[in-house]
C-alpha cells in the first residue's frame, strides 16, 4: 500500500478559510498579550514577526474564493 499523499486531493476552501481565520485570531491575541505585558520597546521586536505573519495570512485569505 502506498503511503504517499495524492497531490490532486482538493481541500475545501471554506475549511482553509476557517483555519486561516483561526490562526489570525490566535496571532492577534498573542500580540495583545505581548503589548499588555511588555514595555513598548520590548514588545516591538516580539510583535513584528507576528504582525508579518498576519499580513501573509491575510494575503492568503484574499486569494481564496469566498
């Protein structure tokens, strides 16, 4: 039996959209927690990569069909 994943499997865009929205929400909560617990000069370097990830996820959401 072949254990390889078929590259032609289609993922329902609705499920992908929901997963991306959940990930964006988690990142937004993480950013809010960092900003609440750290001084601004300490928070900025921690928030920057998370904000960048949110931007990439939002781009992916924009490419998905509604």
